[in-house]
């Protein structure tokens, strides 16, 4: 299964792309490998990437 564009944008720190995807209707609750965008964002913030 391929990582959804929202998760890719977040992982790569492309926050403007993530905002645009969400504004265009991307599923904010969508999961990838059991991880939501919120979980991924919190993980990146804890790691100091955001």
C-alpha cells in the first residue's frame, strides 16, 4: 500500500502542500499503517522536525 499524499507531505515537511491537500478535501482522519496524520505530526514535532 502506497503512503497517501497527505502523509508524504507531512513526512517531507511540505506543510504548504499538506494545507492545500486538506483544503481540497483530503481525509484528515485517514490512516496509513495504523497511523493518523495527527499521530505522525506529533511524532515529527517531538523529533524537532516541525
